[in-house]
C-alpha cells in the first residue's frame, strides 16, 4: 500500500484493492463476535464483503469525478486520515505488546 496522506490518495486506493482490504478489516474488527454475523455461512459473509467493497470502490471512483466537492472536504479528510493512521498504529502496537506479555 502506498502512503496515503490526502483524500485523493485515499480515493485512489479505495477505487482499487483498497476497498476490499478496508471492508475486510472493518468487518473482522466490527462484526466478529456479533451473534448474527457469526451465524452466517462463510460464503454469505464473503459475498457481503465483496458487495460492500464494490460499493465503496464505486463511491470512491464517483467522488474522484467531483473535484469541487473534494476541495471542500480535503482539509478535514487529511485530519481524519492522519488520526485513523495513528489509531491503527496504536492498535498494532497494542496487539504486539500483548504477545510479549
């Protein structure tokens, strides 16, 4: 994954394989352990992840055609991207630290 610092970087990543990576991670982080999600078959879960990833990729592609909208949100997006990257780094460090205990 290339370095993501701007909304344009993020949308370019999401318009490709990034949407699958993000959706897969978000599902495993947010839905694992949820009884309804756990009761679904693996095949159905994969289909849900694929469909949501496709929708996210198409949305990212559509947003890239709206530069006037992106210019308005770009400063806010840069802040959100920096915060999410920092948060993800702390999560990785926290998990690695648990393994050392």
